[in-house]
C-alpha cells in the first residue's frame, strides 16, 4: 500500500494549486489510437472544481483540433452538441488528435448560473490568460491557456445565447493582420462550416495585453482560432444543436482530422460577411420592450425599443446608430445599465 501511494504521488504534477495526474502534452505522446478522459483539478482555499478533458488521438498526433464548450454553463446547445459529437466519433478513424473540453464551467452548468462561475462570481470568458494562483475561474483560464490552447493547431470555442440573450447563429474569428496564414485559415474554416453569417472582429492586442476571451487568447498565442455562436435564451433548440454539429464535422473534414458520412453537406445560402460591429449599451436600468429579434435587419436611426420604470413610465427610447443585422440582443424584460442591449453587425464593403 505504501509503495502504491508513493507511486501515485510521483505521478502527480502540482503547479500552484492546479493538480493533475498527467499534462496534456504527456498524454499526447502516447502511441497509437486511443481515447482518454481526464480531469484537471482546481483548488483555491476551500473551493474545489475541475476541468474535464477528452483526448481522442488517431495513429498520429497532428493536426490537433480543439473544441471547447460550456465556458458559459447556461449556454446549452453547444454543450449538448459536443456531448453528441464525443459519442459519435471513433478514434480509430481519426487522423490527428481531438482535444475536447465538454464543459469548461462545470459549476455554472450544474448550478444553472448565467455567465459566471458561482464559486467566485467571475466570468470565465473575461478571465484569460488567467492565473495559476488566482480564484477557481482564474485557474481554469490559466489551465486552458497553458494545457489546451498551447497544444492546439486549431482552437474552436463554442458559445450560444445565455439566459437573457436572443442570438443569431454565426461563426467568428479575429482579423489578426500580422499572422495572415492563421487568419486566412480561420476564414476558410468559417466558410466550410456552412454557417451563413461570418463575423470578423478587429484585433489590436499587444503581446502583453490580457485577451479576456478564450478564442482571442488562442489568437494571441498564435493559434488558428474561431468561435461558433448558436443557441439562445438559455434553452436547447434542436436546430441549433444541428447547426453546431454540422459545422464541427465540416471543419474536421476540411482539416483532414475526421470524415463523418452521416452529416450531409446542405445547399449553401449566400454567405454574409460582417466585419464591423455596433454595440448598443443599456443607458439606464429598467424594463425593456422591443418587437425586434435576432437576425432582423435594422436601419440607421431606427427605433429599436424603449425602457420603462417599474410603474410603466417610459424612461428612454433606443435607436440604432448603424444599418445592419442584429447578431444578438437582450431577449428578456429586465435590463441593467451598462449591459450590451444590441450587437448589430454590418460591413463597410460595398
């Protein structure tokens, strides 16, 4: 028994308060095709959580395609889509490796908490690059940056509309001009996904700037990175689960990692590329009214809705500053000052 305990201790790698039996890099060195489910444990004071990771490797290691879901635990279509994908993929048919984080914010998922991790009330998608000596959310971000992103060839972060968000399905990437090969590959993968709306975000980080967002962190680390947004209002819609799965399989086929015959290539609608975004913030807290929904086209200076107080008195009208498509909006009545009320995507290209 003593020898067994000693062996277990020798196997454990401890960095700060992050504890795991094998690093992802060590697991990737194993020979042959396999699937390994592992847990990266996180401890901060009396608070404990974990990061579940699935590694599916074919006969060779590269390329490494990473999929992360559940950075926001209340965004269910991405989580359900990934649960189905991990059941369907056969590691024996893989070329290269899949690293899959099926639920990055386990506590938020289990406690049904929108946006934040209830252990520390922090938003994981605002915490990158994280810290190995910080709170649980900081440590999870650090783990993803160090163990997951650094071992990836392609990094795909999948999101959806949280509890209050009405969202149009889209795929997005950062237009990092000093890494044109990665940007071009992200664009090509976006096209291959068959998601109609493609959003290109500007990238202006210096190497020392905090990235905050997971796939922006991957972009900063020089990895080809994308994000899918599909799902809305904290519920599971089958059509959005299928959009995500089809996009994942299409991209895996494009990278040469995996080909799934069951997923049919659908006739493509005209792709819409949106390289500019207008964020309309909530000017003051209250009750929000709007007949508009995600995907609607809006005109410049169009009335988008209005905010009242608890007595029904109108406090403020909301107008659009641009002409474009509503990518997402608050889809529930309560609004709080400073929140994003609308994100309108458009293109300057004529």
